[in-house]
C-alpha cells in the first residue's frame, strides 16, 4: 500500500525520537525457529537490521538453525533425542549443529545482508569467536541429567562485538559457544557447545548492557488464548509473566522465551520484545512505533508507566498497523 507523502513524513518523524534514543546503543535481535527456513521473511528482517545499523544504532543478530539441523541430522541417520525440551547433543550431532549454523545459516545471513547493501560479519571462527561457555548442568531429583554437549554462555567478548558495531558492521552470531577447555588445537572444529538460541541472545543482551532484546518468532506474541489473536498482550510486567506461567496460561515453547526475557531484564536490559517475524518489517514496526506490534516484557512499574497516548493506542481494538498481513 502506497502511503500519502504527508503520512510518510509523519512515520519518519515518529521514528526520529527513537533513533535519537537508540543511537550507539545495542539492540540484540534473535532470529530463530521456522523463520530461519523462510528466506523472504529473513531477508526483510535483515533489511530492518541494516536500517538500524545505517541509522547509527548498534544491532547484533543472534540466530538458531531452524529445521535444517533436523533435516541434516536425519539424513545422517541420527535420531534426535530431546531431554527436558533440549536436543541431546552427542559429538556427531554437535558436528552437524555447528556445521549447519556456521556454514549454512550464518553464511546465508551474512551474504544476504551484503547483497542488501549492509555490512555484516559472522562471529564464529576460532579467530572471531564471541561466545564462550561451559556445559549446562541440569538436575532432577538430585540426579544430574546428561545433555551431552549442550552448554550455556559464561562470557561474551563485548569488545569484539563493539569494535564491529561502532564501525557500522552488523555482528551475526550463531547460538554456539566455545568451550576453551575441550578445544583441541590440532582440530579447529572441536570445542563447540550447543546453546539454545533464546538463551544465547539473552546472555549477549545482558553482557552488552543492551537497550533491547527482541526475540523474533513465528507467533504474534503472548496470547491469553492461543487460538484468538485478539488476546495478544501488548505489554507485560515480569510479575504478570510469572503469574501467567504459574497458572498455565503461558505454556510449552513460550516458557523458555519468557524466561530468556526475564533473565535479560534482571541483568539490566532496558526492554524485551517478542514479535512475529512473518509480518513484513516487523522489527522496524516494533522499534519505531508507539504501539509496537507484538508483546513487550518490561520490569515492574515500567508497564504502568506507559505514556497515556500509547495506552490509548494500545487499547484500540485490532490495532492493525497500515493493514499489514503476514507474508
Ligand atoms: C508500547 C509498545 C511499544 C512501544 O514502546 P516504546 O516505549 O515507545 O518504545 C513497542 N512494542 C510493544 C509491543 C508495545 O506494547
């Protein structure tokens, strides 16, 4: 839909305040799930990221591998075993996860960003490694649960990331961490740990002291009734999120995402967001409009402090920004 010129100007002016606020501030964008298998959505989201970087904001992309990991594992005859919702990762699986994330997903995103006129760099080689970790230890009834090479991030190379963002280059980071202790110098492919992409993005946002963490998914945001998109929650406090988990309203795949947001907020990240990446330019709409399009999760008090004008806008039924439909 073509906007009238005066409407275009007001859209740009609405963005001005946000651009001023986010200039030289980190915004961590997690791209994952089935989006990674949708080149059209991914390409539009990368355009949004390029817009941010060009405007002097410091976006950092963290990504998972989508369905490609399942396909490649299945082709190699590996039976995927899930332990507490996590992919049990033996060395053969780890090799596939690392190969798909680095050589397929990450390379595609970096090349696509370049094709779209952006400057991007994949941070995952031995020389340009930004995430370091250790094995994740989960316990159930006092017993340690074996997850193989599943890890958690312990350190983020903030200086390395800032060197790139401050030069206008977009860091693109796969959800892998380097376990220095098990790295074998004669084998550059060794030492990787498999990290849940939401958790990895939250750790990156926390250690960067990011302004925002945006989890881009393939659902509209947090819904009270999963079958009814009019129950989308535009703004939730941490406390309300904990209530919704305790009462079973937020369930399954949404729980780790909410927990990643809560962790990032506890570590001082300004705001966290969950948005539907199937909507064209979802990221720009979320960051540069007063109502946003998905769910924001904010620290206690913040949510009540939403300016009166935004509250009115948020309260509008079926807030249908510019008539945008999923691609
Ligand atoms: C209110 C809201 C925003 C805008 O918040 P700002 O503080 O103006 O950035 C963005 N996204 C969602 C989902 C919102 O509910």
